[in-house]
């Protein structure tokens, strides 16, 4: 499974391991309830559409593995980070062309994307909720490896983002991921006590790699803007709108603290 990276070029790689404490508080109508608190972070689950309550609850309450990654500082201004996060095909294309990772992503409907990390993980990611500080994703995907061939499952990923200044006084975003995954196979689920460490370690590695790739993308954009722009316009080029945004962002990133005027960011 892949996901937008993280950010989303890699934030779309999939997911989870470890243990997460959570408190169940009824916030949804009908019979399904969602937990607003995950490892001490509160998420606006009361704003999630009611149709998502039961699918998300089934994964969270019956998870096979769960994990938290972060907080990690991403060296990009908030507006640039969110722009890339919400455009997985663009982020994946840049990551691939800059040889940071063999990622692919395609739009498969409104707020719905397919992703592949080139290392055995692929799946469909749907954006369930978003605001300036939070994202909640629903994932259906699979993972192929020597030890766990064709493992299929579903996941819920919570993302918390906070704008900040890095050690050099430049704009950055502190990002934390909280993710739950549930295996589809009843046989594997029945062996959860045996396979959880293996699955958990695999998912932890995927998430950590995703965050690392996003960091490297941010560093490339700051340190080598000409190379990033060249790869963006090299045929097949990114869309005119994406190239225009990237040109402005790279120009600002290469001067001063890299702040981007909010009025220049497409919705």
C-alpha cells in the first residue's frame, strides 16, 4: 500500500505497528462510535460523515496493529506541504523523478487515490476528513513480501500537523501519524499474537520510510530548486497549474525563510 507522504507520495505507503491507548467517547449518531483521543491527541471525529463511522470503528476497535510515528519536522512551509499532501500524483511524480523512491499514485475519484510504493505495498486511499491541522484517511490495500505473501487489510490513519519554525528559523510543519490496521484474513488474524511483531515492524518501517522521503523532498526543494523544477517540466510535464505553483514555491523557498503567501495557494 502506498500513501500520500506521510506525505502523500509516501504518506500513501501503508501503515501500522505497536500499541496505542485510546478512550471511547460517543460522538457519532446511530450505533457506531469513534474515539476522539489517540495517544493523547484529540481528533475532530465528530465532524466525520456518519457513513464512515462504522467502517472506521470496526478497524480501530478490532485492529491487528497500531502505531504512532512522530512528531517529525517536515522542512516545508505549511502551504506547500498541504498542497503536496492533497495531490498524491504530483508528490509521487516528484519523488520518483528525483529518485527518492519508486512511487506511483493515480486519482480514482473525488478525494480517492490509488498508490504503489514500488516495494510490495499498494492500495486505495480515501480522504475521510480534512481541515488545516488534521487529515483522516481510510485505506484498503495489500502487501507482498517474502515472509508475508499477499497480506490484505484495511487501515485508518490520523494525521496531525502543526506549523512551526525549524532550528534555522525557517517555516516547517511538525507532523504526527496515528494509524490502525486490520488484516482481512481470518487465518492470519487468528495468529495475531504470532504475526503482530512481524506485521508491526513492517508497517513501522513503511511509515518511517515515508516520513524520511518527505523530509528529503523538502530538502531537495530548498537546496536544489532548479533540479526540482526541471524534473517537474520534463515530459510528461506536471499540469500547468502545478508547475506554476511549484515555480512560485521554489522561488520563495530559495530565498529568505521560505514563507508562501496564502493567496498563492490553490484550494
